[in-house]
């Protein structure tokens, strides 16, 4: 089978939309349609249901899983050869929902291993299982659960997530607050997919409520500043209490045991990590996440 056709199939399978897939691949849609049709003819079975919106069918899902693993192994082989050619120095590819959380261990890693190339990928947790299976990345640090089999996971850190309010807010003097009391409050929060937004949505859904969001963005580090400016409330992890911004607003506990962030390091259980990835894995596991000052992230 043609590797290029398989790579294009994976994009169509992920997006389940021909025109968007064609745009991402920078190819003409009719050409992409013919590629998928030729692949289905070669396999002797349709891979998509085409009644209405394009949907990956059961055969397509099974084929996708095999293709992801196969292309992932080819990529792993390519990198193994490259690592051998560089006499074992190699590189490591690390994905995280936010880089603010991992700046501390990254600095330590680069100081200890200056010759190792570090390639960073920012992605939501929902994309991490696929990225590990296809060997797009070696390691993932997630702030929320990753669904999928075949993962080797290490718990890094468990911390409380606080409600933050501007000085003078009606809740600023409270030690704790229930979710129901927040139904009419404005929130500044990250976009859908980010752990803070997913946590906020889960907390409110647990009380059959929807949060009132007045600002959503891609800069978690800016949330504390927007809270202090009086734009709205937000959710900030306990790590950020060591930051300079922490003293400028109120920190209030939410009466819900689910209001926590759990950092987890993931790798594919059936893959061989390069020497560089092994060293990065060891650095992240050894980092003092629970020590005050171990991280000053607000993301």
C-alpha cells in the first residue's frame, strides 16, 4: 500500500470531513476522494459511511488502528537509525496541554543534557493517545485523564484547584463556596479542550448548570491578570499560589472533591523509548512537584 495514501486516510479518519482534510493536507478534494476510493477498492470494503455526514465505520476504525501502529513503528525505526547515526544522543518529543507547568523540569533537563534536542508539542488531552500511538510524540504530560489502552502512565502530582476572585468581590472573604453559588458569576477561562475549561464544565454539569463565560482564550497565564482586573472569576491550580500574582486576588476553595488537577506522564506501553526520551522521563518523574517553588505555573 502507498504510504502517502495511508497518511491521507488517517487525516480523513480523524476529521471525518473531506474538504477540511483536503485543506489540512493542501490537496484538491477530488484527488483526496479518489485516494480514499482506491484504498477502499484495494481493501475490498468501505471505510466510511456516506449517508449524510462522512463517518468512519467499524472497518474503518479497525483499519485506522492498524495504520496508526504501522506508521508509528516506521517512524520509530527512522528515529532509531537517526539516533544510532548521532551516536546515541538523539532527541525527545514531549507534548503537554500547557508548557508553563513543565518549564522547571525542562530547564533542569537542558542544563544536564545540552546536546539533546527537545521538540515540544502543545495539544489537548483528547489528541494525546493518538499522538503516542502514531509515535508523533514520545511522552505526554496531561492535566486530565487520557482515554485509551496501551499506555504506561506515571502519576506526577495531585493538587487542589482554587476559585480566584478580584479584590473586593462579594466572595473574596469566603473560605469556600458551593458551585450553585457561582451560577450567575462571570468566568474568564481557557478554550474548550484545555484542562481548566473541562474542569469548569464538569463541575457545573455535576449540578445541572452551565458556567457563564465572558472570556475564553489560549493564554492560561493571562487568566490571573484578567481576574485581578475585575473581568471575572477563574480556576487556578495550587501551584500558582507561589506566583507574584497570587497575593493580588482572593483564593477560595470550591466545595467539590472533583475540583483538582492530576498531572500524569504518559508513554506508549509497546514502544521503545530513545535514550533521550528515557532521560526526559526520569527528569519529569524526579521533579519535586509537591515542593513549594517546584513550579510557579498558572496554567
